[in-house]
C-alpha cells in the first residue's frame, strides 16, 4: 500500500509537505514551551524574592514598632497614670505611611542632586571669572 502512495508524485509531495509542517509545528511548540517555562521560573523566583522581602521587612518593622510602642506606652503610663492604649493601625494606613516615607526619601535625594549640581555650576562659574 505504501508503494502505491509513494509512486504518485503529488501524494508524495503532499506527504513531504505535511511532514515538514508537522516538524516545524513541533519545533515551534517546543520553543514556546521552553520560553514559557523560562518566564514562569523567572516569575516564581521574583515572586518568591518579593514575598520573602515583604515578610522580612514586615517582621523587622513590627518588632521595632512593638519596642517603640512599649517604651512610649510606659512613658505615657508613668506621666498620666492610666491603662495603656492599644492602637491597631490598619494595613492601608501602614502602607500609606511607607509610601509617604519613600516619596519623601526620593524627593530629598532629588533635591540633594539638584543642589549638588547648582553648587558645582556656581563653583565652575567662579573659577572662570
């Protein structure tokens, strides 16, 4: 039966074309699979790093806040003589505070750079005069 299929030149040409397309599709699927695996691995690594960073920063800031609150509460108790006040900030307000602090740091850094540029320009103008 195969002998008859291979004798017809048109069928032979179609079979070869079909095999070539199948091989190309398999190669493209293999490439797409490899790229997808690479992207997923990178996403998992980045996500893991972000999660670990968040946990570490959260734990670090929580321990500092607890220490600060306990010393502040003791000071308030000593001066006022009342029961300690338990203030629980919401997650949104904490995130807002962190965003404000980050923005302030960025603006201060930008101001520092601009001031440095201004002083350098002024110094070069004084030297040229």
